[in-house]
């Protein structure tokens, strides 16, 4: 750090150049991915860093159609949307209860929820698999939706409850004095005020669900139900040699995440660090 | 985090209605998370191939586990991974945050976006991407090494018993350091600027004020980052699974990969569950140890 006499002058130019080089090196794997995804196989032999004569977008078509990425993409969307919505709605209910209501075993239930936040999924994936087998839910959308909603419950509850506790009490009291029922207070007063918290949480659930690997790996083995990361894994197993199409597939998996991240990055990072410092 | 004290709220009605707010979420959670957790504990006390009736065998799985060489190899590898998951990202993150915090705002935002990008990616897909990047025959990484005249060290990274763990670990470091930096950067904004002014009056130079003011003030962030990255390293599965499946040999075997092999490949579900339970206990223990250790540190320094 260059703290000179007087005001902060900022770091010297060489340090800034190093910072930028470091920043660019960090994202080089993604650059290479994009570059390779528009190459032909002969282009590939000319070297990893050589530009192709012209872009081969047909790799994307190959991944999308022959590589079944269209199916995987649809599955990811069909699972992410309900997971986010159900997790948020249930989180609003349980968060509301933990913030404002008294009910039996409140502390015990709180502890039970926090246990779920600490135990890794890997620890209970075996019984979960057999339970789902028993309930006839293996190879369904439902199994991926319900398990991921369940896993988001602890975080959703704590996040919502702490956001609700920060709301001004006077507003809630005024609403009750005006004769609003609890449902009305929750949906007409609290929910609109919590919009920033709700959108941050939706962002987290979107990214976590989109990226989830273990659950769809174990709970689904029908290719028509695979989500993008799993589809990518099995695609790689089948077509190891076709690197351009493989990288095009990888771009299809991460593109939505990158877009969402670039649009909402400030919100995402602030939400994450606020959650981390609690 | 402590359990919330029940606040006296105007919204709180005595009566049965309150429970209705908790039940839907709680039932789903219980059915798909908590019951399986309890079941995992029970299964770990049995011998079960997944088909027949589990045979209760008490703590035999755990006793066998403590004599199982592969399990110790997995634990040892995990300990080495902690260096790449926690220690190196933490050091890079804190240094970067220190430098970047004095860069102009707009430039800082762009750099932050670049450094943080890996952290939002699906680790499983990153594993597949890096498998290609590291490929000894046509991977870009070795092509780069050859191009700059370092042909001698263009190794088959993921096939080399010595280098596979650092090679996989480097991906974890790349994944986590931006996250560490962002958390530290936020922490630095909390520090009272007058502390730095006072230090400057006392003649403290850049590094001294970093060492004596910034670093101690960041203790809460360091604790959070340690906690999250250590737990992430114990839970590591996706990245290692997609890059090496634990190989070559047992070179990158970690408890979760071992659990997967035991359960889903060898059908030794009881034994696999015991491995999983031990990992979960380690997560709890580490959590507790970091909280305790940091509390002691807080007391001695402040």
C-alpha cells in the first residue's frame, strides 16, 4: 500500500499493472473456453491460443441438439424456477414465525434447522436416495425440486427472520391497529418492504440450484431429466475427443450464470458479505 | 449465531394458528433433510448392501474405519487440500484487498468483478473445464508452458501422483480467493478511517498500518472466511469428482469421494454412512474449534 505523506495517492502504476494482469489471468480459462467453442477440430491442432479462420458456431448447434443440451437446459430451468419460488414463499412463512410468533419447541426447531445447514449433503445422500426410491420419486422433477427446497429452508428461514426483525415495529403496529389480519400484514406490508432481501435470496437460490451437482447426480439417472452440470459430465464421458463441442456445452451451462452475475453482481456480493459477517 | 429470543410482537396471537406458519417448510425440511440425517446415523451402525435388510452391527463400521488405511489417506489428502482451499486463498485475498482498497472506485469494481467471477460458477463444470486445460496432449496449459520454453515441466498434471493434488488444489485456490478478497474488502470499509490518520501521525508506514490496524480489525472476517473455506474443503466433492475421481491411485482421495466409492460403487452402504458421519462430525468440530480459537484470540488481542 502506498500511503505517502498527505492524502492517499493510490497504488503506484506498476502495482496497478500487476493487479490488472492478475485480474485477466483469473478469467483466462473462460476466455479460452469461449475461443475454443468456436473452433473446428483442425483449428484445435494449430494451438490453443490461435484464432480460428472463421467462427464455427455449429459447435453450439451440435451441443444443443446432438449433445442434448437443449433438454438439459430446459430441465435446469424447470427445476430452478419452482425451487426459487417455493423456497422464498416458505421462507417468508417460517421467517415470519421465527421473527414475530411464539410457538412450541421454537428453540428446538431452530437448532434442528441449523443442524441441516452444517451437515454436508454427502452425509445423508445415501438414506435420501433410498427414501426417494421408496417414495417412487427417483427420476422425477419432483425429487430435484423438493430436496432442493428442503435444503434451502434453513438459510431461507434465518435470512428472512433476520430481515424481518430489522423492520420498523411501528409500521407493523400501525397496520395491526388499522385492523389488518396477519396474512395481510405479511403479504401487503412485510413482503413489499422485504423486496431487497427477497431478490438477494432469489439470486442465491438461482445460482445454487443451477450449479447443484450431487443431488441430480444421485437422484436422477434418466438422461431426459438431467440438469446442465450432470448432462455436461455425461456428455464429456461420451465425447471426450470433441473438445470444441464440449467447450460450447460448457459455455451454455455457465452463460446464464455469467449474465445474471454481471447484472446483479453488486447485489449478490453485498448480500453474500452481509450474510457472511453475521 | 444465537437462537432468536421470542420478541413480544403485536402479531403474536396465542393459539394454534402460529404453528401453521412453520409447518409447511418444516415438514419438507424434515422429510428430505432431517430424517435422512437421522437415518444416516442409524445406517452407519449396520451392514447393508442396499438390497436386503440392514444388519445391526453396532460400532463395528467405526472401529474398522479407524484401522482403514485408505480412510487415513483420504484424511491426509483433505488436510493438504485445506492449504489450497483456505490458507492460500486467505493470504491472497487479504493482500489483494489491501491493495485494491486504495484503487479508484470504478477500477476497483471492475477488478472485483474479475476476481470474483470463478466463485459463482458450478464447480462440477469447472472441474470438467480444467480437466481439458490440464490435458497433457492438447491442453492449453501445457501448450503455454511449452511456448515459453518450459517444456521440462509440462507434466501430465492430473495423472502425476505428486502433482495431481496441487493441480486440483490450484483450481480450488482460484475459485476461492476472489470470495476471500470480497469479504475482506467489505470488512475494510468498516474500519474507522481516523485510526489510519492517527497511525500516520505516529509515523506508521503502509505495511505497519496494515499490520497493526487493518489485520486486527479484520478478525471477524478472517473467522468467517476460515470457517466457510475449511468446511468447503471437508465437503469437497464436485471439483475432485469431475477432475480425478480421487485418482490416480488414491492421490486425491478425500472422505467424500471415498464415501461415494464405498456406497455407490461397492454397495457397502453402512460403511459409507460411517465415513459420511465422521466427515459431518469433523465439520462440527472444526466449526467449534474456529469459534473457540478466535474467541481466545479476541480476548488476548483486544
